[in-house]
C-alpha cells in the first residue's frame, strides 16, 4: 500500500498554513510554535532546521526529539476521523498536530491545548 501523500509533503509547505489559520483567528505564530515544541520536543533552532532542510512530515515526526507522552490526552475528530482511533502512528501524530492547531484557531486557551 502506498504511503499517504501527507507523509511525503514537506513540513515547510504546511507550516505557513498553520500560522495563517491561527492568525485569521487573532492567534500568533508564537502560539503555533509553542504547540509544536510541546508536541514534538523541537526548540526554535531545531524547528528552523527542519523547515530549511524541507523534511517531509514522516521525517519531521520520526526525528522529533521527544514526542510528548501527554499527546494521548488529545481526543476528538479531525478530517472526520477520531484522532485517538488512528492506527498508523505517523498519521496519528500528524492529526494530533492538526487537532491542536484547530483548537488554537477556535480560541481555546493555550494551557488547555497543551493539556496542562
């Protein structure tokens, strides 16, 4: 079975869309970055490196320094699928990020998004 297209899509091509979605709802790039740091363990330098090198989503998550164990607390539907029921671990991580960005754009406080 071929890989889903999102796996081979560069993270750098989608990252500006996350920011744009957040900014349309008066949220900030800093908040998007904070979500990414929390979920993946990347810091600003490492995130910039991933963007500059143009890694795909599969590599972005495979190379994440520390995927947050509290990501399992992320529940809900994204793209018509419950994130907690996604079987492919990479796809689940991608959808976790999508879900967190959706929560941000819907006005949820950052502390709740980060399951604090």
